[in-house]
């Protein structure tokens, strides 16, 4: 009857929140019972009716502990252990904080039995026994792992209230009170740390419950509540030492969820005691190393990677710990890198790592890529694929994907297409990678097909241009090769001349051999004749299946180069079908000398058709690079190849327009202007020439492509100084879109940032990438100069430090005081110039400053323009970080020293507000000379001076000293811009 009553209560009230008060001596339980059981009482309802003497306490504690709490806690631990077992870490990315997912635990049906056990243990026993709080905590954990965070919070908060410290007489003490404990403020329960107490009792659950309450807050993203609670517990003098590692673990988790790598790592180190020895501890150490690597704490990262590799029981983790240690070191010392690579190669040869060689070779490939040894990287990836096991299909796809990306970046588009096709997308979990694969596969299918057509037509044209005797010999050789591949004998016409005595093959099984007593295969003479006849007809063939097909022979060719001697000759004779023999034989009927000769463009008409087909394929590839992949450097290269090889192509006008568009996208304004002039000159009335006048409204590519928008945002983040966020966003964008037209600018401004941080090796790496990938852009020259300077930084700094500079009076430039109280007179800045001639300004505002009076100018309350006043040329920078402002200043200074060497043009910077900064050049004697300077410099600013800044990041203007002082005072840039636009319309 008791069991039946319990089942009904557990069905009607699945949770225990209708209980008014729990675990308090003398309290009762209020339950809504069915009518037939309203007079029956559970043991929990009888709490306090009788004294709780030692025999009863012993009995209740034993039954509650071993029949209910023990089973519930073990079941809960098994659920978490199962979730950990099914969890797989990706060591190429930042590890998740916990090595299990709450989604997995929530899906477990076993949690219901845990909740049932806890409810039963509470309701069927006296609430004064020592295990009730443990059951409540286990119940709260079960709700937490089931992602019922609201229910878990209620349970944890109930424990916090019901088991709070008590005064004598069982009166509650307000939580957080300093009335007890000698005035020490505390929210924790004081624990008895005596040896006897530890040996024969279990500590209360309230202190641990506070930690679980904090974690529950974190999971629900209630970071304010979680942070406050964790901070209080860290300062609590009574919080037990045994729970300090768990407390540090939660503080680390709180920081991890908010992206605070340094604080996360520091607290994880203190929490290492929570991890079990072996894998759990090694995983935590691996995560610590990753966090230190993210904040460029290289020494600490290498140290913790080493600890992880030494402690782990997972060979995969050990491999990646060694790999990441190599990469974190950033060492370019060839001897050091060679030693570390040899260590990884030794791992690949050890029996312990036999089943993980695919991962090791993949790791080796990544190191080779960092060293720019692309060929070696490809070989490592091929080995990774060769040693891949069926149990790890993800690694095979990752290797193919890396080979595809590498081939794509190297311009091997046919290989890239084949590798992308080999990737099993079902095992790729990263959405960015899936999007990149889908995008590139579609485009590369077109590009690869066109490249095969181009190679095929080019080979046909080369053969057609050969002398007739050599061409005929090559055709005959090709015919023999192709017929052998199909298992056919040589052409009949080669042996049908009646004037020539034909050799008749011996009939090995005919009448002439009937008298022989030996069976054919036992007759060495007959076997030798048969073998010679076979070799004369078919050539040397390996003893394998599929021997008739050359492809089969090549697949089975030994790696040491031994085997078929004729395969190389056959490959040479297949030159006629450079795109592959399959495409050639499919278009033929019988393979003969005449059918093969008919394919060659031997007439002018056929040659023109072949070149037209080749030109069309090039044009389609250029459009695909431009519109589908947004790979503008590749599009430029293809357009130039088209215009060089086929200057009379029918698509010349559109090709020139596309070339103009792509040059603009890469920031090469000078090249774009040259192409624009060519287009206007050759096609003055063309449709695409007309579009040049409205280029913003008529783009060959779609308006505001996703990649364009995303890289523009990253570019803005870099320039505004949000470097960490920009780097993270750029990694995501590069993985999604690959090389983009923003990449040259981003690489350059990245390098400038790293130079300012004195991380020269990283800066040189970015600059080298810029040189290699974008040699045609104007930034490549700047990159080469900066690499040279950085490689000699120490030498240059030493020289400048020891240099004793003495300036002569006549060489000194005038000192300009830009403070608001100073008025610069005409004679103070009257500098004779040779290269800039004064011209009158056609439209100026009415001057209202009396220049004849030698008194200090009155305070100007509004901007006023006077063309006769000395003027600074202003480069107004919009949302640009200080490091790039200084770089812009240096760029203008360098340009002026080369192109205006006979003028002393001082350059200063002046911040206006958080958004605007000014680069001031001059002053010039008046507005006319300042405008003349702008007219000369403005056209080359984007291509020669600051090509890493886009046009929307800077504008030109001129400003007098009085207007500058007023601008710095009132911070109103827009009003001054309106004044200048009204005074000098369209000039800037």
C-alpha cells in the first residue's frame, strides 16, 4: 500500500516544490493527496512527531544513503560519463570549456530515473536525516543536465535557504550577515574540518550548491548574477578549501564565456585539481595553452602544450600539442624547425601512433605550409590520405580540403576542382567551410573545363605548326599509343604493302607443333616465341588486371620508377590530346592517321575557330573569377592573358571594362585609369564605355556582394583600432571567401599594426604574403621596402641612437604654433616655391579681417574663409586608429621629400574628436598655392601615397590657422566642410 501511495504522489506531484519547508527539524509536508489516501502519511510527513534518536538516525541515514542517494548519484555520473565518451574535440580550434554537451545529457532518458530516485528518497524518509540535502542537490543537478534551468534554479535556491546557518534555538541568520563568526562577513556554511568529522560524515551540500547556482546563471547568460556570486565566494573567509578548485573552475568558465582569455587561463591553472589525472588534466592543460596562444603569450603557451603532451593518454591530443607548440614558437630558424619536424616524423614511424599517421602527416603539412614549402605540404597531405583509416573519414576530407585550398591559392584550378570533389561534405561540420566548398566547386567546374579546352586547343595549334614530317611522325606515334590503350593492334595500313614481304606469326597451336610431345606451357621455346610475339604486338605490360588500359598501368606503376619502359613514350605521344586522351578518343570513330589529322587546325579557317574557342574559354574564366569567386587578381591575370593572346577577340570591350573594374577593386587606380583611356579610345561609342560615366550604377558583378560587405566591415574595424575583433572576423571571412580584393589592404594595415607592437616576424609574414599574392598591386613595392627596413631594424635603431645631429640655422623649417591664441601673419609663412605657382581663386568669400591692422585677431565665433590667409592642406581622416594616422603622415612626408624636395613642407597631425583626425601639410602662402598642391597630389593619393586607405576614409580640404583653432575648440567639422564646398564647389 505504501508503494502504491508513493507512486500516486510522484505522479501527481513530479517535483517537490509543493513541500512548504524541508530538512528543518519538526517541519511537516503539505501534499495534495487523492481522497482515498488523505488519511495516510508518508515518512517525510511524520518528521518531528517523534524524537530522532541515534538508532533511528542510523537506520534512516543508511537506507537513504545506499538505497536512494548512492544509486541516483551513480546514475547521474554515468550519464555525464556517457556524454563525455561520445564527445569529440577538434584540436585545430579552441576547445570547448567542458568535454561534454548539455544537449547530449538532456537527451538521456535516464535522467527521469534520477529524479524519481531523489523524490522517493526525500518523501519516504525522515527529513532530519543527513542525506536529504544531498538528494536535493542531486535533484538540482539532474534538472540542470536536462536543461530545465528554471527548475534547477528553484532547487538550488531552496537548498541555499533551507540549509543556511542557524543560531542557537534554530533561528535563521540572514545570509551574508556578520553577526556571527566574530564579525566576519560570510555567506558560506562553516565546515567542521576535524579528522573524526571528515572520517565519519559527509560535508553539507549548501556550499557546493552555491557553485551550481552560479553555473546555472552562466548557462542562462545571467553573467551579472553569476559574477556577483562568484566574487562574494572568492572573498568569503569561511568558504571551504576543498571547494576552491571548483570555484576557480567556475570563475574560469565565466571568463571563457565572455572571451576573456587571460583571466580564463589564470583561473584554470588554479582549477587543475578538479580534473582527473590523465586525459582530463591534459585536456585542461591543452586549453590553457590555447588561451595563452590567443593572447600571444608564446612562452607560456609552449610550456603548457608540453605539459599536455606529457600527460595525455590520447595520441591525437599529443600530436596536436606538439604541432601547436611548433607553431606557437613562431621560430624561423631552419635548424630549430627541422628538429621539430623530425620529431613529428619520428612519431609517424612509431608503432604507438600507427593508427594516427593520417593526423600526423596532416599536422606536418600545416607546418610545411607555414614555411611556404607548398610542394612538401602536398606530399605530406598525400601521405595523410594514403594512411587514413575508415574509422576517421573526417581526417581524409580535411586533407583533401587543405589540398584543394592550397591548389586554389597556387592557381592550380583543375587540381583544386578534383580535390574539392573528393571532399565528403557530410563529415564537414563547419558551415563556413561548407559554403566555401559549394561556392568554389560550382565556379571551378566551369574554370577547369575551360582550362582543359584551352590546353587542348593550344596543343592542337602547336602540333599544326610543326614541320610536316615531324607532325606526321607524332601523329603515327599517337595513333599507336591510343590504339594500345584500347587494346587494339596497330593500323592495318602499316603492314599491307604487297611489295613488302609480311611476317606471318607462327601458329603456336597449329599442325606444325602437333608432333611436339611437350605441352605448350612446358615448352620453353614455344613460351619464348609467344612472349616475344605478345611484346611485339602490345609492348611491355605488367602482370596485372586491366592491362589493356594505360591508365591501369600507370596506377600500378611502382614508386621506384621501375616497370613499363614505354609509358613515358606513350605520354609524350599523347601530346596531341593535352587535355587527356579520353576527350580525344570520345570524339573519334576509328583511331586512324586520317581521323587524327582531321582534328588539327591546318587551314586558316580551322585555326581561327580554334583560337576563337580558346579566347572564349579565357573570357568565361575571367568572368567566373570576377563574379563568382571575387578573386580579382586571378581575373586580372586572365583578362591580360586574353588580350595578349587574342587582341582581336569579340569580347575585347567587355574584357577591358572588366579589367578596369578589377583594377579598381584591388586599389590600383593608375592601372584602372590607363585601361579606362584605352577603352574610351578604342570604343568611344560602346555600351561599356557609356557605363564608365555611371560606374556605381552599372557593375559587372552584383551590387554589394556579401564578401565585399564583410571585408569592408573588417577593414573598418582594423582602421578604427579594434584589432582583436578584426583579426577574428578576418579569419572567418578568409575561410569562407578565400583571397579577396580586400586582402592586400588588410595585409598591409595588419603589418603596420604588428610593426607598431614590435612583432616584426609577424609583420614580415604578412608583407611577404602581400608580395607573393599581389605582386601587381602598388602595395607590393611598399611591402618590399618595409621588409628591408624591418630586417635591419636593430641596425637602424642603433645608428639613429648614436647619431649626433646638428642642424644649421638656414636649414631650419619655421616652427608653427597651432594654438588658438596665435595668429600667423603672412610674412611668417611666406615661403618661395619653385614647383607650385600661385593662381587666383575664381570664387572666394568676402574677407572681413583687417589685414592692415597689426593687432591680435579677435576670437572668431564662426568659420570665415579668406583666400589670402595662409592655408594648410588638410587630409581629413575618418575613423582611423592612431597607428595608421602616423603611417599616413609618414607616407605624405616621404612623398613630399621626393616630389617637392625644394620646399620645406612641415607635416603635423591634429585630433579633432573620436572620429576625425587631421593631417596638416604646410602652411602655404595662400589658398591658391594650397589648392595647386592638392591638384597635383590628389590623383596619386590612392595609388602611390596611401593605397591601403580606401577613398571613403580620407578627404582633402584647406584650412587657415584661425579656422583650425576654432575647429579644435568647437569640434564642428561638418560646418566647415559645408563652407568649403560652398566657397570652392567641387574642388575637393
